[in-house]
């Protein structure tokens, strides 16, 4: 524990070298048994000999350890017993510490663990938390509710499923009664609210707020029976509630401190208005018009603070406006209310809102026309998604007519005038990109090009956003490098980086550059020459100052595309990028290393494609194979991608002096339950050049796999192992597989077939993907056709199981995702960018194995029906007749 304390102390020092030493020490210490227990004890140690800042640093280090090791690829693997002990100690520590900020961090760590372990591995978590709902200790109460709030939030946004509802049911069993009793107690406190002091009132409100959040999560999927109140029971109170809420909205001022309350009130009216039971409260004479004018329009009006946000904090303004973080704002609440009223009372609301729109337009005031954009969007949109924009519109609203009458004029006016209206116009074009005619989208792109030279930096981001969104939605390939001013757009996007020192804090500009480069062809790729230097400058800047993570990702994606699409500037890019990559490696810039590795692989591939020498990369090999690099899970896929390329062109040079090191990496990966897929990937990469390795490398590889099967096999490992065996027969031969197994032990091949393949093949039906099934079909075909004599006893069962596997539904029907689809999958349900391995979608992929075989089912059928029986005629009699018929049908139609 003393060593951990010293390392934590170093991480707090102002000297960068000392901080780095402390961080490295912590990373080394975390591999020691008991590290996480010791750092937890340090965080909650309230003795005077432990400084508060050390306790805080320990809590943060603990949370970071949990974040790295309770995710997809843990850096330190803990036993089940150690994990259970730590979970229990963390619970006790969270409730026993008196330091609120430490308690909050521990609660966050608990949530991170719960994301993976609850409820399967941690069924006692919620019952444990629930027992504190009846406690008198306020700290315990807040800690319990805060943890429940985080854990239960998944019920708000996850899709309904049997498993989710089972989990929700278990949570309700533990919490519904004590939570309701707690709410009742809090309401009793309300009776004497006037006698409470300011601090007591704040605490009471905090608890009430947490109770409401927990209720919200528990009731989001459906109203649980325990909480249900029937509509007829509450109906008598609704008129008074509606009147009170309406009055509240009309009398509340524009101050931001009231925004949350106003938004909740708007949401309430929107929800109630959709219920037929309360229709009469909204259909009275003039009610809807008054609601539209006095509530919707008034809360859509930009306030001074909104305009200041537009000018002073443009990125925050954009996040609210176009990224969906405006939930909880007045404007979003007013739009949702207007949309809800239109949906429910369309025949009355449309004329009313149309009249309001015409009045606002006639005023000629930009601030009122800004409201028009929100109203027209609210009226027109029927359904929409974040990825595709609007998918259905109100047929009574002509989107293209509004574009011609209003949007085009705002886009094409002076680039420095009415910037907010220009932002509205660009957002409108993006929102309705599926409905607008191609010529109008062309207008929007060309206007965006002009707006990149505006003196208002935020418009550069809006313009880039519009270019990127419109082009990425261009499934019909309407736009190309020949009908867009690509040279001008690229130059203006690059210049926009220089005009705004904060440009690297957002991804808009770089995403637009990527999209333009993607559509360049051989004739127009020369326009990209000018930005090669700029991209290198942006990487250099990222090595010195941390940039937005999404910006960084798409910066490297852009370089991938640029390098792979052009050979003319290949040598120039090598010269610019390699020194920067060396800086990233030398200074151990952890967040950038996976990207730098992948770019190195892209540069090597580029050299190979233009027949240039790759000798300049030889000095990079010791770093690529270093233990330190492979110790970080996030680096492994990227390091593998480079190693695969180098092995494919210079296996002898790579393996020389590195044989043992490569096999050590392989052994560690195959032994990890979370990283074993990369172990098989490495094993496949070295198969063609296994002869260059020292000693009995093949025996070592296979024995490592066999030991894992004996000690701790998992369904995932077995699937990967069988796919690897099939790859083996494709990359080498079936007979070589037989020899390699027999070299380990006489009879080993037979045991492999009988005890693993024949037994485990039936379990692969629902877990294999389409690409994996292709490899199994070809590999098993090779095995049955080329090792027929060794498989006489198992020929029938292997033919049957492989045929059944090929006809079963694949785990994923989409064999290959486009780069855009891959990038879309990197965002979670809450819209956060989550890419733990920093995978670049545009990085070159490994060539498909056995590419000349275009029909893998026919290949397998021929192997079973013709090639195998050609070696041992009687084998076909062992194949079930229905399988023979099935394979004949495949073979005859191929």
C-alpha cells in the first residue's frame, strides 16, 4: 500500500516527468494481486496520516481501474473470487465513508461494475441497496438512491425483451415497497416545510429528486402493478393540474433557472393532450390558439443568453441544436408540445400555426423568422431517426416549397448577415435531406462552401455539418467530384481550421473533409494534395494538446482514405507522417498509439502497392513487438493489423530474432478469455510462415490451444478453435494438420476429431457468423476430401453437422459492414462515441481467404460427394441420405 501511496503522490506533482513516472508505476502495480483492494482501502482510509488529496487520487485511480478492467478487454484479469470480494468491499466502503466526493466516485465505480455484472454475477446488489431506503442516515439514503438511479437508467432506453423485464421484475421486488414508503415519508415532511432551514430543505429536495429519477426508470418500460393508479381515479384532479401548469407557464419569467421546471410543464401538457380522456380541456373555443401563441411561440423565442451562447460558446450551442442534447430546454419542450398538438388536433392546429407562421414571416424580423423554422419543422416531421433524418413528413406541408420560398434566400444572402438564420437553414436542409430535391441539396452544399468563409466561426461548423450529413445520406450517388466544387470546399475547410483555434474541439470540419475525400476519383484526387500537409499539422497538434476524441478518430480516418486513394503523394505523406508517428510512440501517447499503429499499417500497404521499399519501417519492429505495447488491450488489434501486413511481405525478416517474442504474445492472448480472438488472429497470421520460427513452433501453437481447452474452454474459444483448424487446412493443407497433430502425440488427430469436432460442431449453429461459416465450409471440405482415410469413422457425422451448420441462421447476416455503418455502430444508445480499440473503418482489411472460391456451399458439396469418395469410395454410405440429397441439389445448381 505504501508503494501505491507514493505513486499516487507522484501523479499529483506539477512536473510532467514525475507525473508520468507515477502513472507508469500505478500501471505496473495494478498487475499485483490485491492491488484493487489496497487502493480501495487507501481511498476510504480516514486516518489523519493519509492526506485528503491522496484519498481522492486513490478513489479516481480505483474508478479508472474499474473502467479499464470491467469492460470489453480488461488489462488485468481477476479471478471470480477476487471480483466477488472486491464488489462486496466496495459496497461496504461506499456506505461507510463520510467524505461525500469520495462516496460519489465510488458510486460511479459501482455503476461501472454493475453494467457488466448485474444481475447475473451480482444478484444481491439491489437488495443490498434497498435496505438503506429505510435508514435514517441521510448519507446512506443518498448513496443508495444515487446508485439505483445510475443502475436503473437502462430501463429508460433499452428495447423491451424477456431478459430485460425479468431483470426489471427482480429490481421491483426489492425496491417498490421501501421506495413508496420513503416517498410517503418525504411527503409528510412537506407538511412542515415552512419550519425547515435552507440546508434541510435542500437535502429534502435532493432526496425527492432522486426518488423521482428512480421511479421514472422503473416505470419507463411500463407502469408496474404496484405503482399503478387507474385513470378514473386520477381524472378528477387533472383539470386543476392542467390549469395550474398552464398558469405556471404563462407567469414564469425567461430566467434560465426556471428552465427545468418549464420544460417539465411543457412535457406534461404534451403528454396529457394526447389522451382522449382529456380532449375536452384542449378543444374549447380559442384554447389551442392561445396555447400555441402564449406557450409554444413564447418558449421558442431566443433569449439573450441563447444568443450569447451562439457567439461565445458555439460548440455548446451546436450540441443543443443538432446533437440532441437540447433535451430539457424550453425550445425542445415547446417543439415537442407543438408537434404533439399537431398530431392530436391536426385539423385545428394546422390552420392556427399556419396563421402564426405567416404573421411571423411578415414581420421581417430575423428573431421571429427563427421561430418559423422550429414551427415548420414541428409541423412537418412525422417520424425521424438520428441516422437518417426525417423518414416521414406531413403531406400537407410542402418542404421543397418552403425551401424555395425561405431557406434558399437565407442560404444565399451575404455570408456575414443573420448567422442564426443561416444556421437554421443549414439545419433544415440536413433534417429534410431525404425529402428535398437534389437541386435544393446542391444549393445547400454550394452555399455551405461559401459560408466556410464567413466571419462567424460557428457557421463553418454548421456548413461542414451540412456537407457531411448530406453526402453521407447520398445513397443514390447523386453527388460526385464532378458536380461539386471539391477543390473549393477542401480549401475552405482547411482554411476554417486556421480561423478558429478551437476547431479541434469538435469533429465537424474533419468529418466534412473525410466525406469529400471519399468521393474524389483518380482525376480529382490531386485536389487532396493541398490538405496532406494540413492533416499532418493536425496530428502534430494532437500530440501536443489533447483534442476532441471524435475529431481525433476522424482525422486518422481521413488519413487512411487519403493514403489508400492516391499513390501520387504517397512518398510525401510518408515523409510527413512517420516523424509524427515516432513522436507518438516515443512519448507513449496512450490515446493515439492505436491510431498510429493502424496508420503505420496503411503506410506499409501503400508502399507495397506502389512497389516502394519498406526498409524504412524495419526500425519500427522492436517497438511493434514490445511487451509494453501488447500489455495494453486497446493496442492489440492495431498492432496485429500492422504485423499481419509485415508478415505477408517479409515473414523471414519479421520472425528473425523475434520468434520467441511473437509466440509469447500469442500464448498470452490465447490464455485470455477476453482477448483470445486476437490470439487466433495472430496464429492465423503466422501459419503460412511457421517454418521461419525457431524450434517446434507449430507444436507450441497447437499445444497452447489444447491446454486452454482442457483448463478453461468457453463456447467462444471452441468456435474460434474450430474456425482456426479450418483456416489451417486452407492456408496449409489438411494433411499438414494431420502431421502437426501426430507430431505432438500419436493418435492426437483422432482425439481432436472425436473429442472436439464431433462433439462441439452441433453447438456452433447459432454462434457462427456468415464469414465464419464460409471458412468452416471450405476448411471442412478440405478435411473430408484430403484426409479421408483418417476420417473414415467420422465422415458421416462431420458431413451432417457441417451441412446443418451451413443451413442454420447466421449470428450476423451482414457479413461486411460499410465504413459508414461501422462508424455508426461506434455510438452507443445515448449518442456517445464508444470505440475502445480505436478501430479505423477505412483502414485496409485483410484480403478474404480463399478468394477464388465463390460458392462455398458448392465447394463443400463437391468435397463430400466427389473428392472424398474418390479417395475412399465407401465413405459416402456413411452420409445420411437426406444430407446427400441436399448436397446434390447444391452441387447441381452451382
